[in-house]
C-alpha cells in the first residue's frame, strides 16, 4: 500500500526562497517603474534641451496685401521633423492695418485650439467648435475663449512681409 504525501503548504517555503522571490519582485517593479519614468522625464526636460530658434518667414510682398484686408498666409514651421511632411506647413491670419503696419494672428482658438475662420462680411474671427468670436484685432468678442488670439511679431524687410515664427507653444 502506497502512502500519500500531503500537498506542500505555504509554510513549506523556506525563508531563503521567500527572500529570493521578494528580491525578484522588487527588481521587476523597479524595471517597470523605470520604463514608465523615462518617457515622463523626457517629456519634462525635452523643451529645456531641444530649443529651436525663432525664424522670420516671408509671407508675401507688401504690395500684395490691401489695407484693412485680412488674409490667410502659409509658412513652414520652424521646428519640423524630417518626416513631418505636410504637417510642417502652418498658417496665420495676416491683417494689413496701414501702409507700414501689419498684425498676424495664430489660426487656433485660445479655448481648445480649433482653427478659427475669418468672416469678412462680419469683420470677425469665428471658432466653429464652441462658438468663440474674436474682433478683427484678435480681442475676444464672445463665447468661451479665455484670452485674445495669439499674435506673431511682423516686420517689413526689403519690401516683404515677414512673420517671426516660433516652435510651439506660441506665447
């Protein structure tokens, strides 16, 4: 007749085995924590390490813009990645105020970043997402936007209108 051996219980684990399993678990958790921490740290210090200079981009000759008119102008982002393709192209609203004065506004609403449209008949910028409205000088006219449209510095250089672009965020 064969005798049955009882199944091992938790008390059967030797103290050395418990210490080993505890250490292996701690090392595994440390590696998982490191894998999670690396992208977070990279996100936090990335802007400090990788700075892009502001760049003046030509958007057209002074003569091609009429006084009082607001038009959309396109230019290349100053911080495009090699694979950015079409996404490296961006735009702004350019308004000619007088013979030698221009204003350039970012395309995005300050509420949630939706692209604003220029409505020439109403002389207003309108955000189609949540009904934000801006006056022609970029100030908030109504709706949820917390502040005026972001602006770009503008200059005239050798008969060309130039916008000073900066890496995101615009501020």
